[in-house]
């Protein structure tokens, strides 16, 4: 891993057209009534993840279902990869019909030692520009963590109790169909989300792992449900604890007294905090 810092500053750009079908499909997956989607319809926050899909050839796929190491992301040799969190600035709308360029830059690569051995954190900055505009409509930082293989002697961090009394609460049943549909919509081949034999026997988890981005999208969807028409300026989330498909989990929201801030969080069936997030409204 002595050369992975050489990846800092590496860039790639991809283009996509914001089509209507992915919007309709995610809307249905989130269990909303059918919505009219025409050119000019704005994407709800985070729904840009339906585009710029990772179109690697089948021969380029690694054992975990992701693309083989190297290429744009550094060739970290640690076997387990997770989405640790993200930070967003929503500067202007992205609309159905827009031609969008996403420029991605490796912002940082950091090696650390944790409770379970070596860790490598990779921070990627994404900028989305619509229709040739000079300024980005969305700026996103994506935090990826790579970990060593799970060992029987690993000591997991103590769980954190989730806040109680949220005015917004929604129970989610993470069945195989929900996980499959979200994997399909985002063209996510990571086997931890659909291959039970792999996730339990190779990576050592007790069940299928619910996608971090899906949980983040469900948190943001609380704003869409309770404050329709709200204009989100920024959002950030941190994955605190994995969520498995073995039990229902809950997404929560609590608007704050300033009228601009919404605290959002997810918790598992035991009441442990699994994701912590905050959104700022204009």
C-alpha cells in the first residue's frame, strides 16, 4: 500500500443524460404513488445516484462484485469495502432532460490502524455540471473505507443508542426485493447486498447488508414526505453501524427550532444508531 497516495489528484469525467425511467423506478421502490416525470422535473436530492452507473465489463469484475482494484480508485489490497459517509452541497437543480458531466477527483487517501486492524479511507470529490455550465450544480464528497477480513477475535466498537421521540418515523422492511431493486437501479454488483452465502461465509457478516446510500435516500425521503417542496441546500451522513436484512429498521427525522436544520437518523430493531445525518434547508 506504499504507493496508494499517488492516486491523490487522479480524475475522471463521465457524462449522462437525466432520463425519466430511473426517477419513476426509484419513486416506486420508495413506495410513493406514481409521479408525472417530464423534461424539467427536478431530481429529489441524492437521486443523481441513479446515473453515471459503473459500467465495467464483466471480465473486469472482482471477487466481491465491484470492479477489480486499480483504475480510478487506488488498488487498496484490503478485502472489505464500505461506504462510510458523504457530504453534499446542492447548489442548483438537476432536471430531467439535462446533459450532465460528473468530474471525480481523488481528494485524499489515508491509512489508519483501527480496532480490527488496518484501515484505508479514500475521499472522492464529485462535481456535477449541467448542460455545459461552468459551475457545479452538486458537489459531493464520498468517503470509502477499506478494512481487513473479519476475524473471530475482532472487537467491534460499542453501539450507540439512537435518539428517541422523533416526530417523523417510518419502519422499513429490508427484504430481498428492496435490496435487489436498489442494486439494480444503481447497477451495484457488490455481493454483500444480494449474495447471502458470500456475505456470511466470506465477509463474516450475519446477513445481507442494506446499502448505505439506500438508507441515506430513505432519510432524505422523510423530508420529501413531510416537507414537500422544501429546498435542501446541504446534507451529510455518517454510517455508524451496519444494517442487516434480518429485521426491520427505522428512519427518523426531527426538524429543529431554527426552521433550517433537520436532524435525521436510522436505527436498527434493537434501537442502536446505524446512520447519523443532518440536512440544511434554504
